[in-house]
């Protein structure tokens, strides 16, 4: 898979985004970099999201998380999953403070294999000093992103960045290739 991202033109983006923001405003316990959502409650609260996912042919949601990037920070260079449990694609939906933040993909050497982070899972960390940037984008609309390739996120803002990240029961390779 050589593509790194594909922006998707969903209908009702503003309506869905506003409902998603209202949904997370009620979740006062979001304090960590990743917060796993109850995806059934998410779909019940924002049925328009489910409708749009169905229209594009996405399978059922496996995991939905809020990804929080702290102000003036860069996430560690990582991929999602590992050799035993690979992850390839996620649908990232920008919620708050995503303008002027950049997601980047690299070719890099592994520095820590099978790193475990509570609440997130197992993934590999990469050596930023060996990294060669391959692509970058500002995610300001729903975007299918390659999460197997080493990547990071840079948030130069003075506010935390909030992104909804959805993983599906079946990887949406056919949708990714058709866009």
C-alpha cells in the first residue's frame, strides 16, 4: 500500500462534526492522548455518521478513539499495531484545533518493537534521526490514513488537537483504492 492518505467528501460534515464535538464535551474523563469511545453510543448519538459510513461501504466500527495531541508538541514516530496484530487504515475525523497541524509519514528504522501503551495497545516506535519524510497533510476533513507506515503528528498550536479515529472490523482497502 503506497498511498498515505485520501480525503473523503462525506455529506453533512458540519452537522456530523458538531454532533461529535457535543458528544465528546460530555466526556469529562478525556485527559490522555487516546481515549477509547463506546462506539455503539457514538453511533446512537450521531446516526448521520453511521449513515455516511454505510453509504461509502465501510464495515462495522471495530474501535473508535479520540486522539488528543498536546499543545506545542509532536507525537512520537510510530506505527499502529505490530507484526502479530497489524493495522493498516483509520478514518480520522477532525474535531477541534486541527487546522495548521500536520500528519507526516516516514521511512525509518525501528527503535522499540512491540511498545505497549496503556489504553492504546501495542505498536512500534521509530528512530526520528533515521527518518526520511515521504508525505504530509493537514487533516481538516475526514481522511482515510495509512497507519501501518511510520507516522507522527505535529501540533504547533497553543491548544490541544482533538481527532476522532475510527478503525473498522474489516480494513477498508477497496474503499481506499477506489477514492
